[in-house]
C-alpha cells in the first residue's frame, strides 16, 4: 500500500546546503501501478531527499529505497512536496532517474599520452569529452580507474556498500614507469589502493594498455611479474593495444607493427602458462585485436576460463563465433564469458533500480526499453523508432556492415553460410583515422560513404554497437544513410537470425524514402 502526505513550499526554503554542489536526480519514468506510481510520483519530479538524506549517486539511491517505507522530498514544478511510499520490504520503488551520479563526476587528473579522449575530433557531444576516474563508474559500468584520486573514505565506502567488482588500469607495476605513463606523480603510489582492495576481498579486474616502445617487451614482462608478485588475487588482467586516431599529437604514440603484436601475444601466452602452474588459472589475457594484428588464431573458449571481459575486447570474437554457430534452438554456452551474470546486481544495472545507462552506456537504439540489450522495440508492430518498417524480400542479397577488425572475424563465418549472396562490407574509419578499426567506433559519415556505392534493393545489416540512443558518434542517425539499414544486436545469434529473416532487426528508412 502507498500513502501520500504533501506540503507545498518553495524549494528555495528547503534547508539543504548540499544541494549547492549536488544535482538532484530527475525522475524520467515511473512504472505503471508501482508503489511510486500509486503514491503520485511523476516524471519530471526532482528527487531532493530520500529518508531525509541527499543521495550522492544511484548506488546510495538503491540502498535508501530498499526499505518498506520510503519518505521522498520532491520538487514538482518549483514546489516542494513530501511523499511517503509504503511497499513490501526489498521490492522496487518503480522510479527511473536521469543519471547515475547526482554529485559531480570525479574527473581524471592524469595526462596519459595514449588517452583516447585527447584524440577525439572537435564538435562531438560534450559527454564524450568527460575524462572520468571515478570508482563508482567502475562499479556501475566497468569503466577503468587508475586509483590516483582514490581515498581512505572511498575505500571505506567500497567495503561498507560491497562495491564489487571494480576495474583498475595498471599499465605498469614499476612506480617510475607508471608515473611516466600516467604523467602523474601519484601514479607511483596509487596501486597501494589496489593492494588494499584485494586484501579486503574486493573482486578487481586489471587492464594494461600497451604502448609500443613505452611499456611493451621487457616492460610488459616486468609488469606481469609485478602482478604475479604483488597482485595475484586479481580476477583477470587484460592486455590491450592503444588506439591512435588521426588527431593524435603525441609523437611517441603509434600503432603496433605485426612483429610487436606477435611479441605481445607470445609474452601473454608464456605468462598464462606460469600463472596456470602457480595459481591454477591463466589470469592474463590478450585482447582479440592482438590476435588479429599478429595473424594468430583466437584461443579456444576454455582458455578464457571465467573471464567476463568481452566488453574490453577479450574473448568477444570467440563468443561471437560460438553464438553464430549455435544450433537452431539458439543454445550456446556463455558461462565462460558471463559467470553468474544473472545473479549479479552490479554492472550495467542488471537488477538495480534507478538510473538508466544514459551518457556512458546508453541504449543502442531509441526504441530500447531497458537500456541494456539494444532494444529493437517496435519492429514487430510495424514501427521502429518512429519510421515505417519496410519488409524486404528475405531472399534479397545481404551486406553486413562492420569495422575493419570485425571484417576479419565475420568473413570466415559468413563463408560457411548456405547462401552465396552475403557480403561483408568493411567500413574504413576515416573519421577517426589512425589504427581505429573496431566496429563500435564506426560513424555515420563513413557508413554513408560505403553505402553510397552499394545497389538499392539489397538488405544492409548495421550492428547496434555503433549506436548510442539511436545516433552514431558523429551525431548522425541511421535515417541519414543513403540506403535503409536493419539495426541488429551485435551478437552471433542475432546476425544468424537476421540472415534468415529481415524481421530480426529494426529497419530504418532514410528521411527521403527508399534509396
């Protein structure tokens, strides 16, 4: 049952000093017939306090609303009102708010030569230039933190609220080398917090971004030796190559040569054997991109063990292959890639109420209803994202759009399908340039250039991973493209299904109609 008490006062009269540095979350959605709905909470309300406390973020929000009686102070159109929501203990409140952090994002004060934020072109959306180093975003979204701004108070909160797992950028375990890479003197000492987190049983995944000539070769060996000596409790260590765009102005930063990629893979494989013999697990893994650059086959699925780092490019290609080759029932074992994913509350708001993943992990398409799966909502009833759905012939030739690296994965898979009219359309990333070839960084301008030379009447499949809230990184949308495209989730099962039927994805029609 929900009860309501209200008083109408100007918000300015509310004695909340913390609001000067806080941004009260805005309610963007209320679940129908939820306790909040029955209590009169409305979209557009600003949530000032919960049980007389000002929540700092969605984590604290979740803890505060997990009570049978929740007292809310709301700002409705400039007026304050108090609402008491009664609900079963532990049940959802039924409210979605507009952001994950209600106070200020803790920005990064490192100046890494390889930072991709510094290599972005001008004119993109402002949120893309936010350089965060916030452990809360590490917990919520899997963002990596260097721990250079981590404090005792942060450690206390991580432990008291059970904020696990976390994701830590290591790059080097030698203090001098790490300071050089982060260009921050605290880089020499901040890994003490990693040791403290591990000592208290926090699950931590590490990352090493390898820059040729800076922390590769003997330095990479030294870093992994440091992990073995100081941080063997790490859940995983991912070794990934740096990204270099055409806007890079750091003279030392360059793409790997094939020989350098081979060396990285061989170092990782050698250390996997050492860790396997001493720890009983491989611990360190090279990103898929390294295997592609080196011309080496991907490791078998079992070699990835229980590492859940596909979002970091580790095991993603192998998982995609297994999904694509699953039987017709769609049965595929992903337990090695997503252990316990159904039970975990952290990571991508799998079971957390409150903020959607806007700004950092936004819904891929505007029709997404849960912010997690790319949401092809609306396609079934003839409408996708407000545009009419065209049902092309299922036997029309198919072009699969992907980045340069994705093409190397898709081509051998599609060669085995029982049709000869399916092509991989590799999209060269001229927008970012450099060595950027991942599918997730494809932009509309480059996709449009490729499609401009393609015939009308074919089906074109666009993976949703390159979209955020229905837009490419350059601000364009699928309806700006010269041909209609079908937006499909970026997994093997979805692609296999889309090859069989156009109904598997959203079909976007350009503003000017069919090209």
